[in-house]
C-alpha cells in the first residue's frame, strides 16, 4: 500500500469511528475539513450527505436528502464504486426513491460499459431487491458487453422469465418479456448440436439439465405444452439424450405436458410403454420406479378422455395383467378402482360393481394404514346401503386377517376408521351407547396390540400403527359428545376434552413421538385453558424451519389471549417451552433467518445455474415475507407484551404494520381425519374459534396503531401526520364471525372508538366533535356491559364465568376454559387502552384538544372497576380449582364420567384397564396446576 493510500484509509477510519459511536457532529466536521483542504471528491460529498441524513433533526435530514439526490443526478454520472455504495445506502435509509436507486447504477454502467464491477454490482443489487426489470437490463448489458461469458445470456433469459410470471408486472410487460424469454431460450435449444457425438456446443446453446428445466418452465408459462413433448422426444434434448439420461424428473415433465396438451392417444401409449410388464430381473427392478401414480393417473385420465368402449376394455385388461404380474402394486389397484369409479359416474358401471371394487381394494390393502384414506374418496358415490355393506365386509374381513409383524391389527384399525366415518355422516343420530361401544373397542384393541419394549430409551421408540386406536378413541369422545348436551347442541363438553386428553397422554407414554397425538393434545390443552401444558407438549413436536409457517399456528393462534404469561420454569427446558413470548420470538426469528439464507441461496444458485431452484426460493421468500402467520405472530407477541410485560417488542413493528397482501400457507393435514367427505374435518371441530384471516389482521393492526399513538401522547411526542381512521365496515363488516370471535369483534369496535378519541387528543381535525361524542357514548356503553358481565352479585358467579367455565353436576364452577381466558384478556387489552387514554386526557396542561373532564373521570373509574371485577372472576375460579377434593373429582371424571350422565360399565371398565392410576393422577394434578398458574396470570395484569 502506498503512503497516500495509507493516509486516505487512516482519515476514513477516523470518520467511521465517529459514526460508530454516534458522534455525527465530529464525523461531519472531519469530512468538511477534508473538503475545504481541496479533497473535493464525489465520495466525500456522498459521505457528508449520508451523515447529514443520519442526524436526528429534520433540518439536517432534509439537507442530506437534497445533497444525495443532487449527486445522483449529477453530470457526468458518478462511477466510483465506493461513492455509489454510499448513495445507495442513503437512499435505502430514506425510502421512497426506488427509481433513483435504480438509475444511479444504470447511468454508471452506461458511462463505463466495460467496467465489470459496476455492471455486476448493478445486477446484484437489483436481483437482491427483487427488481426484476432493472436486473434484466443489467443482465442484457452484461451479455452485450461481455459476450464471451455465456452465463450472462442465460441470466438474461431467466430474468425475462421472472418478469413474465411476476404478478406485479403489467400485462404488457408479461407479454413482452414472456415472448422474449421464449424466443431466446428457443434459440438456445436450436443451437444444441443434433449429432450427440459432436463434442463442442455453441456458447449460447443449452448445455445442462438445469437449463433444459428452465426451457420447460418458460414453455409452460407460454402454454406451449405440445412443444415440450416434442423437445423431450428429440435426440439432442430428449429424455434419452446424453444430457437428460432418462432422468425421472423429465419423465414427470413429459407426463404432465402430455396431459396439459390433451394429447390423450400419445399419453396412453407412453404410459403403457413405461408400465410394460417386466420379464427380466433388470426390468422388474426398473418397474419399481415407473410404478408411480403420475403414470397411472395419466393412463386412467387418457382412457377417460378418449371415452371409447374399446380403449376402456384394453386399459382394464392392461391393468389386470399388470396386477397379475405385480400383485403388490398399490397404484395399479388404485387405477383399477379409479377406472371403475369413473365408469360408475358415466353410467356404464353399476353400484354393485363399484362396491365390489372397494371391497376388493380393502382385501388387497387392509393391512396397510393408507387403506382407509384411499377408499375414503369413493365413499360419496356409494349409497347408504352400500356403505353399510362395505363396513360390514371390512369388519368381518378384518377379524379374519390380523396380519403379522408391523401389520398386525391394521385391518381392524381400517375397519374402525370406516365405522367412525359412517357415524360422522349422521352424527346427530348416533346414540351414546354406540359411541361408548366404539370407544371401548378401540381401547380394547389397543391393549391387545403388541408394543415395543418399554425398557428402551424413549428416543428410540417409534410410533406404531396401533397408536391410531387411542387417537380414534379420543376423537370419538370429542366428535360425538356434543349431542349428549341438550343445552349446547354444538358445543363439545369440556369434560370430554379432559377425558380425550387423558387417553392421549396414556398413548404418549407408549409412543412419545406420535405426531398426530401430540398435535391434537396441543389443541385440547389450549381449549381447556391449560396453556402451559400446550406449550410443554408443543416442544415435544420439535418444530423446525418451515414448520413454524405450516404447523406452529396450531399453538400460536390466539395464544396471546389464552396464555400470555410465563409459566414457572421447567427443569432442562428452554424458555420457549414455558414462556409464550420466547416462543413467539423464536418463530419470528425463523422468518428473519429464512429470508437471509434464501437471499444467499439465490445468489449462489446463479453461479451454479440452478434456475428452477432459484425461482422456487424466490417464491418461498415471497410467501414467507407476506405470510399471514408472520404478521399474526408479530401482532400477537406485542399483545402478549402489553398484557404480561417483559421486553419491548418494537423490533417487530415493521412486520406488524405491514399492509401488503397476505399469503396463507397454514396446513392441517397432520391431524388424523376420518370424517365423512361431506362433513367438516375433525381439526375444524377442535379449533379455538374461527380461523383468523385478513380481517383479524387488520383489526389487530388497528389496536397496535392505537397503542402507538397512546404511547406518543403519554410521552408528549408530537404526531406530525394524523393516522388514518378506518371505517367500521372495513374492519368488521357483515361477515366478521368468519374469522373473528365475538370478544375480538367487540374489542375491535371499542378500539376503533378509542382510536378516534386518541386522534382527536393529538390535535387532528380529521375527527369531529360529533364523532367524539358518539365514540365516548359507545365506549361507555361497552365498559358498562363488560362490568355487568364480570360482576358477581352475592354468592352467585358472574355471567362470564357461568358461560365460560367448566361445570360438573353442581352449580359451582369447576375450572376455566379457553373461552374464559380469551374473553377476559380481550376485554383487559381494550380496558388497558381505555385507561391509558383517559389518564392522558385527565392530565393538566394538555395542549391539544380536550375531552370533558367529568366524563373522562367517570369512564376511567368504570375501566378500573372492570379490571378489578375481571380479576375477581379469576380469583374466584382460582379458589375453586385449589379446593380440597378437586383432584379426586377430576380423576373420577376421567374414569367414571360425570356432568352429562354416567358412562356404561363397558366404557368405564376399558378406561380403568387402559389408564394407569398413578399416571392419571399425575395428569390431573398437572392440569389443575396449569389452570392455577393461568388464573394467576390474569391477576398479574396491571392497568
């Protein structure tokens, strides 16, 4: 390094150190001193503007923006990389100058077309920011100025494709760049030598399977499916070519393209070729890969579309011959059933034939757990008489064939699932005796099943097929018990949830890692208001990575209004296992780390030429950024912090306030479901209220906005721009109950009124005095109604407790439920906001608009009464939970039943034999302890 370079870096280091410690004034003085001494470079000017903008006062900030923009538009264009980086960073901090951020690199690239660093940096910045149009220009510039590097040509094609499929592109751009991508990639395909022996390909020819997959994606986006088939049949790029080498993924592409192109005759011929009956050992080995449902699906679909008796007969004969040669093939059996079903739908096959085909499939697959789910899709086509016949057939045949080894008892499980399915089709008519008999048989079969050696380490014990019997028993109790309670026809009795949880806890002793069981237990504990047990159970699922997006919602949905407080620490456990705030933060950290990792993978993918994988990564990144779960968890963790205290959650403000469209990736297929196809899934029956969606998010954002304004008002911080007050219809509308509970709807209406009052107090003229009076009246009405709901007169319990607590045979409440906590915390969240607003309004020296003093004092007093009475409810329930004899009552409830009538001797006997006494006592004790801790959390809420 020369002396001048060393001096330059030393001077820069002084400025960097000043910025790092926050001494912006010194940093500015150092820069201006160098400029005055003649070092008047664009680099120092850009750095000066950057430091100015980082100042706290508006004057310096505006000056920094003005000077930055002047440098961006200067002639000649800035081409120094360090200067460009500083300008870009400043514009990023300012926000709202995307066009300028794009133009500084484009102008620099045009000024120095042979400067590879500038051209590459332009592309990288645009690509990382998802600015496909600018990245496409940069890629075209790179391939024009550096034609010897072939990657740039493929990058240009890829960026054209991304623009063509981007929903945010205009119709004109989608058409223009789609056509350009098609032409460029077609030219690359045509350049591949027709003679496979030719060693050298033109630089811009397709040279790898990844590039061929990109061609497929481009052709698919243009609807050119028949052309894909033609290319995959060619010698130079086809499936048998040296480049593809019969890769199964390309066979799948051809199958899909044949179907989309509606080339039915060709599709039928090709599938028969793939499924040709094997004779040699080598052929038998190859057929295992080709025996794929995608192949059979096209075979059946092509036969249906051709729709001729001759073709159908030939296909039926082909399937029969394949089954004779490969009797264990599940897909061939399903294809036979599928073809029979389509024949029934078209009228060429009788009901008896379809029933016979279903019975035949049961015979073939009854010792496999997938048997029931495979048959389930055909049940709607069977009449009630045929379904009963199928069930009787399955029951008889399951008893005759127990299977062996891991398949032992699976036939019985499939028959019991069919029985459950039939009962669910008309649940209202299912008698209590029938359900008890069903549950008893499930438990009896479970006890008879062979289990792994219990002396093994829990980590080595794998789930067994017989586990489904316990899950079925628990589901049966939950699913059909609502009809046993005449007063609440649609409500699942909470005592049945307790019994179901006890059965599942028994299963966890034998199978510690049964995913379906653990997931259902999480839901049951949440519904019972035992949030600490739900958190503890959820930790056993070992949720990782993308599961925070697809599975974690089963715990986190409404957790902030059921269990916001931390439970006592658990020995050897992480904070997330007992502290809901930590659990939320861990989930949100996944989204941040996933975004960083995805960005790195995208950049590396370009170097490796993995274009289709890059597109998948980009799509995943978009889905995670706009995830409904991500936004819900950000809003929920802030609500948790409001109710329970703890570390401020301001770092999630940007996520919580994001108003971009939502993407929903929540899945529910991890739950066992044996409901009839016409019925809601079992998971829907055990949800905690309706599934939160866009309306829920907007309402939660309203509350977050309200709390932000109240915080500024309390700190006497001026509000420069009055926040927009949404309309009630936009927030709630006529169909709010589709994704919000009643307490959430009421809270949203109240918080909207509080927001209007807060905006009025801030001095904004957007809220009129008439609106203020109306809002005060509605807040007062809401507070009085909540006070009435939580007040207990004399020895009677409050209306809230009577509606949301667990009762047994007496009139005394036994324990809380999720409905109790959800209502209480939803009310307290709004009461805290109201108390804060009225406390601010009652302060002396308030400079802006004021509210009537007497009215404010009265409302503040009512808010305090609601808070005190709500905690009185929790205090009363806490006393009942810890009363003497409660543990014994809870144990009796599980084994003997109470509250809705005594169980029959058969079910009582099976429960006593299945449930271990000491384990049951531990389960009941932990449940009571969880209730006690959760009620203590309500008492900890402060105004």
